[in-house]
C-alpha cells in the first residue's frame, strides 16, 4: 500500500467512494450552489483531484460514511492526502474549503493582509447571508415550501434576497470583482448562488434581477470563465 493510500485508509468515507488515485485530493459533492463553489475553485487552481458524486436524492450525504467526514451531513467535503505538514486533512463547509485551497496554493486570495481580510469578509457575507437567505427564498418560492398556505415566508425571504442583491450591486458598481485585487474566492463563493436565482429558481421577474445591472455584469464575467462552466457539472449528477 502506498503512503497516500495508507493515509486515505484512515477515512471511512473512502470505503463508499474509493479513490482511483489516492495521491489526489478527493472531493465529495454534488453540483448545487455550495458544491459548485469548490469545484470552480479546484478548476481555477488546476489542482489534481477526483470528484465523487454524493447523491442527494438517495440521501447519501446522511450515510455513516459521509457523516464520518462531515457530521453535519451536507456537501461538499474533501480529503487532501497532502494536507498541512504533509499529513492528510479532511475538511467540510464550503467556505472553509475555499480558504484552505486558496492558502494551500497562494492563489485566489490577496497576499496583502488588509486585502485578505476584505476578501474574507465577503466570503463570510456569502456564508452568513447570501447562501442561507437565497436558499430559503428558493425553498418557499419553488421548493417544498410552496405548500405553505401563508405568503409571509416567501415575502420575507424575497425581500431579504433583494436587499442582499442591493448590497452586492452597490459593491460591484465601484469595481470589477468583489475584491479590488481581482477574481478571488469571494466571487467563487457568491456567483453560484446568484446564478441559481434565475437559472434554477426562475425568479428573475419576482426579484427584479434586471434592476441589479452591476450584479448582472459581474455574473456574466464569472460565468464566462471556463472553470465556472466546467464546475456546473462537477461531479456528474449521475
């Protein structure tokens, strides 16, 4: 057994999703907005990795093997056989994974300390606001929440989604990307959620997406990147 294979053997998740090449970073995911974040970052960075499809429809994210890596039972998660100090590292939470990948490679996050914290604040803005609020809006607007016979939930999350879009629009009115140093993990964390508002939730008219011109311009620029296009189907939906 190679050193890499031996390192991965310590992670029960590989029993359900075996590694073809244990020397590569292992991604366990599905192309939801949170999953696309990590796939897009990996594609941008060109790191060797294997993507394993975790079927949400089959509840594979709730299996003991997956929960052994992420006790919260949510995608994405990774195992890097070449983690800090050369030791394997298992990691969950898309924001934490993005920061890890950026720091591992020295890319997609500014080197300057002040700019780095600006980048992180926009990553956390996505994690704490954009993701949860956009997701709740989608649940009540297009998902199972439509069955709720009360207009208040969808109205609340619609209004909060529009407010957050306004914050992004004001930020992007002044610069090409969310951070002045260029394209970063802040953009990667955010664009999949903005994209899903129109592409999946089909809420363009309800949210007035055309009124957020700077967000629209930025989203087009994000989606023009080959890594972003590729990430929409990584891992395969099965």
